[in-house]
C-alpha cells in the first residue's frame, strides 16, 4: 500500500499552473521500495499529476532519505515528466519471411575405392571463399583429420608418404593442393 513519504514546502509550476508536490512510496512485488511524485493543483482545479517511478531503493528509509533531498529543479523536471505520456517501445509482432526452412544442399563427392572416413570439412568449399579462412580452419584440426581430408579429396595424386610432415606442413599441403585445383573446379 502506498504512503506519503514527504510533502514539499516549495511549490512548482509551469505554463499550465502551480502545484504542491509530495513524494509517495510503496513496497513493490520484488521487495524493493519504489517512489514517485504527485502534484496537486494549488487552485483546486484540474487533475492530480502522477509521475512514473522516480527511484527504487532496497529499504524504506533509503526511499525517505531520497525524497527529502529532492531540489526544486528536480521537482520541476518531475512535473514535466508527469505531464508527458510514458513511451514504451515494444517489438512489433514478427512475421516470418518463409513458410519452411531451406532444403539441405547435399554434395556428393566421388571417392576412391578405398574406404576413407568422412572428412570434417570440404577444403574446396572453404578455399573458394578464402584461402586464409581455409588455413585458419585447417589449423584447428588434428593430424588424423588432416590426413583424412588429403585422402578423401585425393589431394595427393602422386601418393607420396605425408607421414614425415608436421601438422602445419600438412595444412599447407592441403591449401596448396586446393589453390592449384580451384581454377579447374570453377570451369
């Protein structure tokens, strides 16, 4: 239940009249104390103007302390705020652009007769966008996955033994092989 916390001796006014302000507060649902201001017309005509919440405090005593420290300039600003309607920006109801998701694009890659595990990425797809991105993606992979990509995409047609190469060298080997074949694949 709301209660009057402080009645001000100072009158505040604007072009529409003079008002007697008072600070009002209550315990909110979240157990915080919230305070606002009410402005009573001094001539008895017109409606009482009520501000929105001006302060939230953890204890009633803190809210009382807040109310006793309000300056005439603050009260004039609060009167102006009480006159204005509160603008709440709400998100408009979203309308979907589509009725269904895009179908998955399946790519079939011809494999050699040997059984090779499925590679974790397609170096040609990534390399066609950016070789630097391909280098970065390959740098995050371990040795078995790099060897798997070389085998799955037949990037070692001379069948050289890559076991002596470091992971960094394997990634470089893949990037160079992709870079060499990209012009052939885009024709």
